[in-house]
C-alpha cells in the first residue's frame, strides 16, 4: 500500500517521536532522576517505536496494523506516565503520545 494513505499517522508518529525525545532529554536534567526513571524509559521506548513505525509505513510495510497496535499501546503507556509529572515537557509529551495512540489505532 502507498504511504500517502498513512500521511496523518506518519505526521503524528513524527511529532510523538520528537516530543518523547525532548522529554527524555529534559527528564535527564531533573533533580530527582529516580522519580523520573520510568518516564525516561518509556520516552525512549516510545520514541524508538514511533520512529520505526514511521519508517516502516513510508517503505510500505505489510505489517502496518500489527506494528501500529504495538505502537498505540506503548504511546498510551508513555502518555499515562508523563501525565503523572507536572513538568511542561512531560505534559506536552503526554498530549503527543495520546494523539499518536489514537492515530495508530485508526490503522491497527
């Protein structure tokens, strides 16, 4: 299938990857790293799966639905964790994650 049909999903994936990468870096600068450990781990997981799915959709993967399902689950987990923290970068990341999860569900 042509990647053009996934353009909205691809854009959501890219925005989520950027938000998670920024949150990951910003969390590493926080004073209480132990409190941020789960957020940091999920930011990395989420950024990685979003980047992978974005690339896979562009190259026309036959596994779009399966990968999107996994990506949606990881995005939701990351969003839920980020939502627990008051930092602006975490709140923005959570919003991007939830938006991306919904986009992924549309093709899962």
